């Protein structure tokens, strides 16, 4: 029974990867931007080890699974917003992917946003979120979703400052769902 569970889990991982590779084909590459003493850049394959190290540091030692590693190494320049200092050291990032239940509505999901603890209290997560909102609003996407643990007050404040609104109190594992809907121009 355990082997079948593992097989189905890996099949879900393959479906995740294929869904996201297909969905990102038409997304534009992220353009670099300077914000004060920091740079926002796309996540290139060469940055992946630094991203993974910071991810483990910020997520209590948890790693990305193999399917996300493959996705971000191949599509990071469209799905990862890196925050670097002027020496090009990765100090934060925001990762995205397409969820199975949101892709039909052209919603992209913010998987994780994190800033190195030494650089917090500078509104850098707000800058990252606002830049990703601006970037994705110029595509055919309709919204960005994110799930934030209800006890993570700094992330909730950052999301709200960036324009995210609480969708509903759909609490699952202590997470609350927020959305940012793009305002489309009327012609």
C-alpha cells in the first residue's frame, strides 16, 4: 500500500511539472529593477543553489521537492523574483506556480516569499510583491493567490500593504487565502 501511495505522489509531481511548464510558455521573463540599495532580478538556473539555501534557512530546513527544483531551474526567470544586494547576493525571493484548481481562471499562486532576517523591516517583501503584481498584470492572468498562516502577522501585513485582499476565511492547516485581482483596462 505504501508503494502505491509513493507512486501516486510522484505522478502528481509529474502532472504539477507538466502543468506549470505549459502554463509558463507565454509568460514573459521578469525584467530587472533597482530598488534603493537592492536589485530585483529573475531567478536564473545559476541562482538556484543560493535560493535553495535561503529557502531552507527560512523554512526550518525544509527543501523543495524534485518537481519544484526542476520547474524553477527551467522556468525560474518567469516564476521567481529574486532580491539581491548590490554585491549580487540573494537576500530574498518570491516564488510562483500554477495550482490545479486555479489555472483555468488564469490565477497564479505565490508559493513562498521570504527575506533574510538581517534585511527585514525595510518593506522589501512589499516591494517584491508590488513588482510581481505589476509584472503579472501585464499578462493574460487575472489574479495572484497566496495562502498565509493566520499567525504570520508580518506576512499578512505585507500582503495587505501590497493590495492583497482576504478572499474568505478558508482556513486549511491554519492558512488564510488572500487574492490580488488585476484591474483590466476597459477599451
